[in-house]
C-alpha cells in the first residue's frame, strides 16, 4: 500500500471517529437524527441512571466497554441521582452540592484519582463522560432527576427554582463545553405539568418555567447546537403534552414504562409525529427486562411476573416501526446497579435476579 493511501485511510478513520463522537442534531426531515457531518444516527441507548452515584471507576470502565461491544451508542445517566443522590455520598464518599445548593457545586482543586481530597464528585462525572468519549459513545446527561424539581412527587429534596435552574444549567454547560459526546436530557422521569393529591387536597403544579430556565442556561453557553430532549414519567405523560412548543426541545420522548405488559408505543409515535412543528420522538423508557410487571398497586404476584426479553423486543419494534428515531433499552438490575451489600434493591418482586 502506498504512503498516500495510508494517509487517506488515516484521514477517513479520523473523520469516522469525529462523526460518531460529535454533537447530534435533527435531520432535515424533522423525524430522524443525524451527526454533525450529516450521517444517519440511530438512538440506541442503555439506561444507567445511577452510574455516577453508585459505580466506581473500574465498574464504569466495564460498563462502557460492555455496552460498546453490544452496539449501544448512548448511556443515560443522572448527575443528581434519584435515590438520595444529594444526601448520600457516591462510592468515593463525595457529595455533588454544597448545602444542597445547585448553584454551588462541591468542587476541590485538582482531580488526582489517588487523592481523596482532589478527586471530587464532579471529577467522577468527568471520568465517566471522558471514558465514554474514548469508546466513541455519548452520555445522555440528565442534570437532575425530576424529584429535585417537582413538589409532592418523590423523595427530593426540591432544590430548584427558575433562578438557580438557569445557573446550574450554565455551570454544567461551561464544564462540559469541550465534551462533544453529551446529549442533554431534562425532565428526569417527571412531567412538567401535573396534579397530585396532597393531604386530601388535589393540587396543580406547573414546572415548565424551571425546565425552560435550565435549558436556557445550557443554551446561553452552548447555543442552539446543544441537543436537548426531555424524559417524562410513564403512563399518559409525554413530553409533547407540555413542552412540545418550547424552542429548546429538539426531540420528544415518552415512557411506555413498566405498568402493563401491553402498551401502544406505535400510537404515541404517530401522534407525536403529527404535531406541528414536526420533531423526532422515541420511547425513552420501555419496560425494563426482568422488572416486575406493575409492582406498585399492592397486587403483584409471581403469576403477574416479570418483563421478559420478548416483552422488551415487542415494545421496541412496535415503536420503531411506527417511525421512532431510536429507543432506550433498560435492564432492571443495571439501571440501579443492584448491589445488596451497598443499597436496597428497588422493586424487587420476590426474586433477586442477578
């Protein structure tokens, strides 16, 4: 092979790396996704909500290498995690915030992994993002789980308002401005508009302004090129119901979820794609493999069972064939990183499936 041919191959290889590790965007047809260099991009994500909070560096490396080998291209994880993510330290004993203030990240000088003082919570988030970039994978980064925004829904604590949400969004955007493998995901399993019964009184809540402020903080730093979507809660809630018209929202999403073995993702895809303006959409949380089917109503039995690989595939294909731009897979033991020695297992059913 001639030297000029080797140079050409090296150049093409470099282009291929950049194209898979650069910011994604909406395709010209407004229904699909593509890379910055206009190559088709199929969203195939894995659900790793507690990755920053519950895994150490070696476990993160193993997770990324494994999912890369299996063909995934996005890992979805939460900076301020759901399960006591603010008040319970990560695996290295570090917390994300000072005085539970999202405008004040708990940061120390340096990031030496051998120094307990230098290597802080956000250095660990950096590590995961940079490790994913090495393997040409994206991080679907949720700045926060929704219980830090939505009153009367989850453990919280509620720490966000419109002012500090914008500040927090801009802080994270500045920190990761050079990382081209980040996809921004707001919402965190909560609707932006909802009603909840509190002390026997039905209350209406509207958090659109807070999510808008967080998106504004991101875009103030990164511009409209920042790809932002929204992860809603399951059931009837969809991002298109309450933030579709928001100019920061690049892609809709829904959660067909874990409440029933049967669902209608094709119907929700078609309804989303019929809206104006047209935006891509996908099922960001189908049923998790090995998750108990609806364990929350107090009536779960082994006969109701667990979601199987067939259930997952049926849910996935029915959404994609209707026109979804991709899908997020989830395994019930992986999203929470089951480790009974360290954390109580969530939604156990009657069997700890390893």
